[in-house]
C-alpha cells in the first residue's frame, strides 16, 4: 500500500457472513377474450438480512461490524390491451410502497441507523399499428415518486420526482429488416447505494451510501439492420444524473482514508456500434460479436473520457450437440484497455467451457462450467483517478472456476414465473 510516496505493509485478515430470509406471496388474475386481455397483479415482499464483518489489522487492531436490514415492498398493477380494427392499444397503472430499515448493532465509529421510504404511482398508454411491411409503435408513461430518507431525526430528506417517458419506434420487415427507435429509460439506485451504511474495505478505505443519490434518466436513439446471418446496430445515449462510484480523500483524521461513495454526473454522452454474425458448419453452430464504444464525460470541471477513447470487445461462441438433450460450448472473449466512468480498465481475455444436459422434457437441467481455464481474465485490474485520490488495482488471484448446477422446474413454479409481478423492478434494487 502506497500513500504520499511512502509504502506500508498492513496484513489484514477479514471474516464476513451474511444471513438472509425472504418471503414473496403473489396474487394475480389474467383473462383473455377475443381481442382483449386483462391482468391484475398484487405482490408483497419482505426480507431481513444480517451482515457481520470482523477484520484484524496487523494481528492486533480489531475492526468489527454487525448490521441488520429489513425490506418491505407492496405493489399492485393492472394492465389492459385491446386489438381494434385500425390499431392496438394498451393501458395500465401501477402503485408501489417500499420501506427499508437498517440498524447498526455494532459498527465503525459513530454510525447511525438508516431508514428510507418510497411510494410511487405510474400509468401508461401504448399504441401500435401495422401498415404493409411497416410497424409503428408509440407510447407515453408518467411516473410520480416520493422518497424520504432518515439518518437521524435531525438529518432527513424528502424529495418528490415527476417523470415522463416517451417512446417511438418504426420497423420494416422484408429482404432486409431494419428499425429506428427513441426511448427514455430510468435506472434507479439500489438500496445499498442509498443507505448510509459504512462498510470496511481495508485499513485505508471504506464505503458508504448516499441518501441523496438521484435516479439516472437515459435518452436513447438507436438504429438496427439485419440481413441473413448478419445483424448490426448503432446507438446514441444521453445520461442525465448518471450514477457512479467516487473516491474522496478524508484528511480530517490522523490517518487519512479513502471513502468510496456514490454521486451523480450531470451529463454523459455515449456511442455504441454492435455487429454479430451467426454461422454453422455441419453440426457446429457459432456466433461472433464485435462491439465498439466511446463516451464523453466531465465531472467537477475535469474531463475523464472523450469520444477518441474507443473501447473494443470481441466474443466468439461455438456449440456442438453431443447426444439427445446434451451439448458442449466454448466461449472466448477479449476486451482492450478502455475507460469506464472513472476507471481505466486494463486488457482482459477469457476462455470458458460449458456442458449442458436436459432431461425429463426440459424440466431437469444439469450444467457443468469451467470458466477462465487459462487464467487470463483481468476484469479486476484497473486504475481509478480522481481529483483527490488515485487507486490502482492489480489482481493476480486465481480466477479459474469449475462448477456444477442442477435445476428442476415444477409446473406451478413455471406458471408463476410467467406471471407479471407488480414489484419485479423494485426487488431488483434490493
């Protein structure tokens, strides 16, 4: 570990444990008529988790943390669609309530409990129409969200958001298939990014959430084309308040430390070009993909990436059937050195092998996985440079992995998985 030109060796031994209990009862009703369909969905999700962390620095300095968290999510949604002679329309509405209560039993320094409540309402209207070989679709979604965060009685935030999400697309089907679309999307912060929970990383760094973190709104314009075995697309994205992890140097204490937290970047512009080819020779099937990406990002007056910094990603997958229900696959990918937010990612190469066996009409699936068989993956090698801190990560850990998974799908579970949960998006944030 290097700090201000001085190198220190601080051996650290850390033990962590996580215990989680969750329940998700769901009620849903669907009805399909001749030209219409109706769906009603109601969910309740509750989960409690407890995470413990015990670290020993230099064989004598002990750091312990015990944190308990509880989530409650309630949601209801209704969707209705109808096919008319001149167009097809769909309307719907959704309401959700979320409560997150975090409690420190023991912690790092003067920690306080954290609580967050969020209630939201959304409604939408979609219209679509086919004319010859052309298909047109447009829609608008309105969303209102109120979020309250508490770190203590004297430290509270109460914010209300109103968002509109327009959508438009036109596509053509013929000898050459093509499409052009525009949409606005939202990427909400997870609750670990919002909750003021301090997590020990090493003797000179820790991480903590930001209750004032805003959702990321993204406007996307994309065009795609497909002919035969080839397909490609190009897209432009403008991110408003993009969520990123930042590093801040804390110099108030006797030993300066780096605090990792989250913040919003006002504007980020991104370009992406993608091309893929599917092919087959005899029993061999494969596909190869190429992606080029670049972005322009400025934070606190400093430019971290420009459109001249081009990222390259290549992946090839080959699959061969062995016998009934069984196949084997090899996958190889390469990523060049490239910028990603504040991180400069070093080059990485990965080769993996997979074996799949389906039994009992596809209900039983057995998978064997051998990942990074040549130990060439460097996904955790990067440099983060900010105005007050520069952090370099060089990981030489053994990234090779061999695993087996067995999965059986019951009939009722399969039917439930096909239902449209009213809180699916919210659970992904937990």
